[in-house]
C-alpha cells in the first residue's frame, strides 16, 4: 500500500505595518492583518464587514500605502490600495498612520462621505455609536468646501420595525449583504446609479423576515434605525449589559441597553471592530423575537456589564458594579417619579409613560396629558 502523501500547510507570510511585523496566513487581507496588531495601526472601515461575504471595496476609508510589494518584488505600489481587498505578500511593507499620503487621502474620503450626509447628530439615534462620527473626528477636517444643496430623501418605513433615512446613507451595501446571506429573501436593494443611487424596497414590499433587525446592527450610520427605540433615550445614558436566553431561532446572546430597570432596546453583541461577535465559528446574529419582543429584564439571564472601550462616550453610562445612576428628575419635578415625562413636543404637561412599553418612537402623539389635579 502506497504511503499517503501529506500536504503541508503553506508557511505564513510576514508583513510589516507601520514598522510592526506580524505573521499571517496566505490569503489574508492587509486590513485583517492590521487588526491582529490593533490600535491606530488598523485602518478604519465603513463598508467592510468580516462576517459578510463580498463586503468591502466601496467606501475607500481603509486606503493604505504599500511601500514594498514583497520580498521577491520590493517595488512600491504606485497608488494607494484598499486594505480590505488587497492580500498580503511575504515581506510586504505597509504604511498607514505613518504615511502622509494616506492621511491626506483619508481626509478627502471623509469630506466626500459628508458631502450629502446631514449633520443631524443631535437628533440622530446613532449618535454616540456612529462609525462616521468617529471617522470624521479622527480623520476629517474642520470645515467643508461643499457649497451646493445636499440631496434629500423622504423617510421611509421598510418594515414594522425599521425606518430608513436615506439622506444619511453612505451606500456601504452592508444591509443588502445581510438580507442576501442570513434571511430567506431580499426585497430591497440599490436603485438608480451615481448621485441618484438609493436604498429602497420593491413596490408594495415590506421587510418582515425573522432576522431583518440585523440590518440595523450592521449599518455604520443612522440610515437604518430601530422604530421601537427611536427618541427614547441616548445611548450614553443607558447601561449595556450582556444577557442570554434559550432561543430556538438564534444564539440568544445579546446586549441589553437599560435605563435603570427598563430595557430600552436589545442588540447583538459586538466586538472591538463594531462587528457582531462569533460563537462556535458562526456569527451571533439574533432574531427579531429576541430583539423586539423581549423587552423585560425577567426574560433574560443577566451575565454582567458589557465591555466598552473607555474612550467611547457610552462608557460614561457604564456604571461599575452595576450601580444605579442617581436620578435628578424627581428633585426638579417636585418629587415626581423619573418615569413621568414632560411632553415638550406639544403642551407642556406631565405624562405617565413607561418608556420600555412603547411599541414605537416616543413622540407627542404617544403621550396623553395627565388629568388635572395630579
């Protein structure tokens, strides 16, 4: 009997990024290799999502300079390349934050992304966890040269739980990849081309599958928002905790965003790159039942505080030891409970409303004035 021929695994490649050398497997992209190093060495990414096949190559924020192609061919690449779509070679030398060309190009990309993106961060539910906010502060410029009218779109409900703000969309395509790869069918996509391109649904179609809520998690800006959480609170006033439950549809591992004892929203758990965490080598997507229907702490097994980057604005609401924040509303309102809200949208009057019980956004139509004398 002939001896079986054993195939040896190919040797790892050595790549140097910003003067730091790391070994990676052949076929690894520059961006993935940089993520193994971490920190500022890692280029930002607005469209690449490692859990979604085919993503990347659209936003151009991850551009890097290749100073040496490989040991065999040390010539530099003449143009900046997208690190998410360029694989490493043995002996490759890459410059990210150490390259002035990259810094200048990245500032130009940020300026381009903000040409049509409205600066409505004060009223956007994505504020505080928006990747575009972080990108503009870290790599953008103070002003803009754009003097023309921005393109605008009407808000659109693309399902019972999701509202689309196409005006904020940067066309990263993540939501379409999610619908293609983890749901039964996709009923939305990119319409038109160029400056007229937009995301929308087919005529008379609504997104109502069991995993549609994951499109909210992958959106890097505030284009897709959770209608059950809209205008209820700011993320830096909430307390994120890890929790789980037995679910026959998904992994059941989530992050609960609480204000006191109220569960205001439920999201999938995310890693340091803002992507959904993996469990047993599978992405931890969650179903709509866990996301939208389980809004009580009693429905979950609380594991503990979620790990939050200390530089994030959310960390100020991440109370150590799960200490409950001191509420000052009662002092201002003459002893009234914090759950009593003042309706500033219409007539200023106190309304008894449980935020976690609201099926949709908190607006003046939701509130009912309190009876006189209370």
